[in-house]
């Protein structure tokens, strides 16, 4: 092989610079040049860029060095992998010398391909975090008590402000700040905020783990004298609602720990840290801050220059040493939230001295306001998702959340303000008390969610399908709040497991959210009880451990998605023991002598009533527990666990899981199959689960399929009747049954219940309920994700034909559904290998399909024709292409295998 690569070397270098394969997009733990990586063996990945076809990596060599100079000299003093003969380019784990806390690490990769050896990549880097608890060798500071600026009875705390001035006697070569600010923080040096993150750090159960953020502050410490400042908000550390301690966890008063590690140009080092020489106050402008209720800001109390040199802090008091949170310290790998987009109002109306702003889009974040008026003028902003018929705010669906921000003017020339430690879910804002005449340009919506790229695009010839996709994007982004919350507007905002088992799968086609969900799986693992129980929400800010199969199924199902889409086996290694413990717990506690899992808590949550009128004015939070659902899910998860066992090399567990599954399948059919060709009560959801999970006996599949179709077409008049559980499987089940046409009909319905019905009634995101416009206010969030089900998965995998077959899209299965009434689909997805695209359009006489496959990947492509000779690729007969392999011609499709590159197929119909 080495001789072959040597011969190919000349070929590679003879290519033009554009065509030559080369490595780019170097990532460490899926991040570009990250700071604070606290893993001993971080994951490295890269993409290969080439305009040639059929480019495959045959080997790689990674160099890791302690300095850029050494790396530039090709000295891998930390690790030289040597030439490794492998096509792995997405999960290579560092295997060099032990890394030290706070160390800088530089790396590059050389790729060998079937087209030859290529140049070294451009260098990349990462900085090691603080690897050990003892690295945080100083103290937490804060105020573990109330002040007269707080409203203890109402549960409101004013923000805490801390500062310290420092002197540096030498020139700084490098400085890194590590900060844990709980619940939320903003960090300043010389009056300037460090970083563009908001509402940081990420939420966790602070008794289990706390997240630190890392910043390079070398430039900020270029002089001799500096001022450090930190503002602390409450977040969820000081609980939003304290009246129900049996339900809501409270962790105490805000607190912080900060250290700045400095290396001087002469090689000496110093560490600055928090101690009782810092000074603090609670008497600042943020009088209260609360995730549900909003922020009160009194500009008259502004502490001008408080985080700058020379500020008079004689009225401040020494910071107090406080108890640490108790949880393990971890570097935050998932990105923080930030203001991702500014949204201008589309209209402003006024009546009785109040203004109503309409932003034209439901989203989450806050409003930035420009105002001028007399000192002490109080401006109030109240947020809502909808309006009443009379044009006033409709806020009943906020439950107990006040969703109100208040700004008190200091009376200067012009004042610009936005809150720091709250957010709202809204489309409309009522502004009262605004001095003078408000102009639409005085307000700006700030869309806030976790910093992540949009990696998927989808459009089609059907405008309604496109709008649903757009609404889905807005709803998903709105609910990324360091955890996947259910809704951003009312007094809930919890990461319900039941909302995400399949939704997370679909979301991954839209957003670069792998680290986000890796973090959430850790939240779930840490919330598990010692006996194996898993909660309904994680982190377990609410003490809900109801025990059921459908909600905690998110744990193994999201692990499965992450493994299949990113190829990272650590997801399985890290969580397999906890998942197995939970499965054993449910079996031991809830399996009866008939082999049925008897415990289910919610049933098919929020399934629609028979008619829109039946749900009018009624609350939908009624539970209908169903052992058909719990037993079906247990069977399905047994198969997932068996698959995990294979990847982890645990053949004994695999055999045990499969044996359990075989027995449960028999027991399930004996207990629940009925003579009408269906299961249980013959609901759509029960039958969908039996079909998709493979519980139905082979000879009964046709009968069950007929029953499913009968329910939809005859009993539901061409509509779905599924809730949270059933909607996760309906589109793929129908497609697997050969009825993608029926799935398309459900997607494009505009009458109740359907996604189109939501849009017809003004939805710009996805509702919590199919009848969210008429349901009881207690249960009609207008910005949820749970009712998306498998719609996004179906759109990308089945309509566009972009599906991972193995190793995180290294082998892609491209088998789009050509449905009558859908004339074109254009979709793309940025996998770890690069962009995968599928753009097809059809007419009466021909289908044209352009496929893009990234380097080091390949695709099994199903061409919708029985006739191989009817296919051309770039005006050349398919069988004349030597780089395309015909695998089979059967079932009305020609199956081919194609390597990387762009292909233009034309098929005569």
C-alpha cells in the first residue's frame, strides 16, 4: 500500500490547485479552535475538499505540537500518529502525551487519498481546560443572604455586582480567564464585556455539575492596571418559583468563581482569582431579574464606570466566601446562547396611551428600546404570543409568568436599553408609559438561542410544506436555551424528555446541534436515581419521576441518532450503563406475569379530540395511560440496546436483549392483537407502533396496514388522530407501507387537525396542540416542537432522500419518494464529511435529479425507473460510466453506488 501511495503522490501534485483534494474544516470536539477542552483524549475531525469524483481517504497522519513553531517544522512533540491506513476522518481521538491544564495545543493533518498524497492542512489549535478539581484551588464568592434591595416575600433578587482592580508588573504574553457564574453572569474587563454570549453559562442541575466558560483575555490585559467586574443574575440557581419546594429545586443565592491564568513574556506565571478582596453590591440598576417574570431596570441606580479603573467603591462591601455548589466542574462544550438575529417590528399601533408592537414572527428573546424622557419615567413592556379580538394582548396562556420588563429612565439625552438576565416568547409587545410619541424604529427584537449553524435547507414545489418547514425552524431555534425547553413563554420552560425522542432527530437535519444534545444526554444521565429511575424533565429542576417508557425513550433514541449522524461511539460508551440500568428498572418494577409493561404515565399526550368543537375551551392536559404504548416502546428499545451492544462488543447483552424482545413480541400479540386487524383499542397510534416497531406477525401486516389506512381515510376523513407519541412515527410508517401519498396528504392538509391548520390560523411556529387556537389557555402554547413528530425526518430522508446508512453519512442512502402532486424538492445537509445535496424535479416526460456527495463518502442511489437505459448522467448513458456501479435492478428502481462528486441524472419517464 505504501508503494501505491508513493506512486500516486505525483498524480496528486500534478492536479490543479482547485481540483487537488485537501483537508479543511478541522474540528476538535466538533468545534473550531476551541478553548477550555477538558477531555483527556478529544475527538478530532476534518473534511476533505475536492472537485474530483470518487475521492476516498486511504490514510491520514496527524501531528499535534505544543507550539505553532514546532508544528510548522513538522515536529509532533505531543503526538505524531504516523501514517494510519484508515478512511476515518470524523472521529480520530487524540492519543499522545498527557495534556496539562491550560496548555495550548496546535495540530494539522495530512490526508492520503485514492488520488494521491496531499499537502498538510492549515494549522488549527485548541486550548486545554482545567482538568482537575484542584486546578480550582481558590474560593467561591457571593452573598448568601438577602439585602434590602431584594423582595424576599416575592422571591425577587436584585443583581449582584462584584469588582476588583489589579496591577500587573510585567508584559503579558498570554492570559486565559475561566469563570463559573451562577446562575447567570456577565464578565467585564475595564468596562468592556468579555465575549458576546448571553444568559451564560448553560443550565445544569448544579448539585451534579456546573459549567465553566473560557476566554482568551490576552489583549484586554495588555496594560499594567485593570479593573475586573462580574454581574450575577439569578437564572435557575435562585429558583424562579420558591413557593413549591417539593416540586421546584432551589440551589441558593448567586455566586461565582473566577481565575485568570497569566503567562508573562519572561516565562513567569501568575494566577488571579476570586477572594474576599473583591467588593460587591446589590444596589445597582437591575432591581429584579427572573426568567418567567422579566427584568426591572432602574437607570437612576446605574453604577457608572463600576467595572472600570478608578471607580469609587467605598460604599461597597467585601465579597463573602460562600459554599460551593457541590456539582462537578466541567468545561461547557455546547455553545452559549447569543443574540443570533435582530428582528424589526412590522407594525406599531397605539390606543389609550399604549402601543402594540407586532414583530410578524413568534420567537424568543427580548426587545431593545430607545427612549428619551424625564427622570423617573417608567416604561413597561408586556409580552404575548397573540392578540385578543379587540387588539389587546392575549396572555392567559402564560399561566403565572408575568413576562414583563420595566425600565425607569435616568433622564439623560437618549437612553438605549435591553435586559440582561431574562427572555420571553412572543410576537407582540405592549409598551406603556413611553414618553412622547413612539416610533417603530425605537424598538428592535433580539432573537436569542444557542449559537449554532443552520446546516440544512429544504424547499419544494409545495408552498405549504415549505412554510411548515420554516415554522419548524423558528420553533426549534426559539426553544434552544442551553437545554431543549418545551416552550419559551409561560412559567414552564422545562426540558421534557417526551417532546424530543424523534424531534431531536429531525432537528439535527436543520441545526449543528450535536454538542447541544451530547450535553443534554449528560443532564439526563446525571438526573437518574440510584435505583435506575429517569425523570420526565432533565435537568430535574422539577422533581417529576413518573416512570413511563415513552418519555425517557428520548435517552436511548437521541443517543442512537447522535451515533448514527456523528459516528461518535463515546455517546454509547458513556450512556450504555445508565440506559441498561433504566431498562432493568422498568422491567423489574412494571412487567407483569403476562410479559406486559404496565406503567405508562401520559398515553398519547395531546391527541386531538374528534372535532375542533370537542376541544373548544377544554384543557388538553389529561392523561390516558396505555400499556400498549409502554410495552411497544420497551420492545423497540430492547432492539436499540441490542444494536448498542454490538457496537460496544458486548455479545452477551445483545443475546439477552434479543431474547427478551422475542418473548415480549409474543406476549404483546397474545395480549393486545384483536380480530379487527389492529391492536389495543384500535387507535391510530397503537397500530402505528405495532407496525413500525415490527411487533405485528408477518402474516398480519397487510391486514394491519389496511386498518391504519382505514382509520386515516374513513374514520378521520383523511386526517391524523395522533398525539405526541403517534406523530413521531406516522410519516415513516406510512411510507414504509408504500403509502407515501397518504403521508403527503396529511402534510398538506389545511383543515383540523394538521400542520396546515395551524398556518391557516396565523401560526409562525408550531403549536403545542392541534387546536391551539381554541383550546383552554392552560394548554395552548403557540411555540412548541413536540407536534412536529417525524415530519422533518420524513422531509429530509424520504422526500429528499438524504439518510445516513452507516458511520455518520459516510454511506448515504438516497431513495426519495416521487409523490404525485409534488413536482420538485431541493434539500441539502452539511454532514461532518461536507455538504450532501439532493435536488430533483419532474415533468410528464422526465425526472432530473442532481446529487452532491462529499469527499470520503459514497451513496447508494435508488433511481425511480425499471429501465436502466432510460437513465443518463451528464448526457452519457449510465452504463457507460466506469465510476458508477449498478448494484441491482428490481422493484421498479435501479440501485447504483456512487462515490463523491456531483451527479446530474436524467430519467425518461
